[in-house]
């Protein structure tokens, strides 16, 4: 069995992990992405970190998997027009990395890689179907059916953040109204927290989505109301997916999901109100088991898959 590298390239940070044949991350580096420096500089910095990891552990990686924020073309291995990483838009990143490293490279969307990580090594082990939902600055998802990622007919499956959960709700960035994302994403949580404080006649206070989850856990009534609404919106979206696909396992990851039961419990309570009883009874909404390691392990799995073909 081979040693491989898994890379999670993000808007600000990039994590690089050396993964052993037992699928464990034995060494990890986190570097600033610096997308403004362009693709060649990023490829070079990643290559140097890989070389360093290989030297420290006395192993040579046989393949590399890398995941990035979307949209990406997993077939050609190219990044498309990236809102959060404009300096890397329209880059054939897989080809650039493969040329520099001299090993097979696979590239996919970060939510899809995280889903693969959970499916093979985390909360989805032993299952055949699952949905992974990542809730952070935005909301995205990856669907695994019959053990395989489902991409859709034109590679745009999994936009569950934009399922309408309230047709009279606020206008979303996507142009639609009352999207699940407008209740659950970090920026929307922060906005709704301030709105709720004003409604309750409490003094104005700013808190990020992640800070809100802590405030809710410590009994802050406005934070609890916002997280309750977020969990309800998540539950409605899960109920809709369960009714359409009859998938029973929903794994929730991303920075906002670190809230745990403050978010997940209202979601679980909501599902039976919006799905057939027989369907709802089998739905499980669970927290990601791998956290930040998920995208790295999923990318490593992709890299390893390149060696099998
Ligand atoms: Zn939307």
C-alpha cells in the first residue's frame, strides 16, 4: 500500500497532510494560501512542504489528492471562476501540480472530498448512501449514492444551502428567497443575532457565527433563538432531501457545525414535521467525526484512487 498526500486548499489557509497506508495523517502542515501570488507560487510552496514532509518521515508519496472551494471541474482537474480565490480562477491546477511533483494528482470540490473522508474513515463508515452538509461562510453539500459521489448532470449537485425553507424569507445572495443558507451560514447567523437582540430590546452586540454557538451554549437567549431557527431551517432541508432521495444519514460539518447539538437537536426535532413519519423515523443527523481532517483524508483517498486506475 502507498503513502499519499491529501491537500485542503482554502481561501486563507492550505492544509497538507502525509497519509500512511493505514489511512492516518502522520504529518501535517498549514500554510497561508496567498492566492494573490498566483498559481505557480502556490504550486511551488505546496511542493516544498510535501518534500519537507517526505524527508521528515522518510517516505515518498505515490499520489496526491487536492480539494478546493468550488466550482471545480473534477474531470479536467481545473478550477473555474472562484469567488473566494479570484487569483486561482481558471487554473488547470491538477496539471500544474502533477508536472511539478511527477506523481498522479486528483482534484475535486472540498465538500465532496470531506464527504469521501467521512464515508471511508468517519461518521459514514459502513454506509451505502449519505449526504455531507458543510456549514460555514456558505453552505454546500455532497451526495454519495451507492458508494459513489453524485455530481448531477452538469456538475452542480448538492446546493442544499439554496433549498427554499421560507418562500417569504430574506433575499439570498443567489437571488432566491428564504434559502436554508440565510438561516445557517456564519455571516447570516451574525446578522440575525443583531436583529434578534434589537427585537428583544437587548443592547447591540456583535458576534461571529462561531462565537454565537458558544453564546448559545452558555445560555444567551438571543443566540439560542438564532441557533434554534438555524436548526429548524436545516431540518426542513434534510426532510426535503430525505423525501426525495430516501437517504437516511446526514453528516454535518464546517465551522458552524462545531456548535453540535445546539444546532443539530432542533434540526432532528424538525424533520418529522416535514417528512413522512416512516421516512423521518430513519433519518439520522450527526456531527462530522473527522472535522478539519475530513477534507485531507478524502483528498488522500482520491489520490490513492488515481493509483488504482
Ligand atoms: Zn440562495
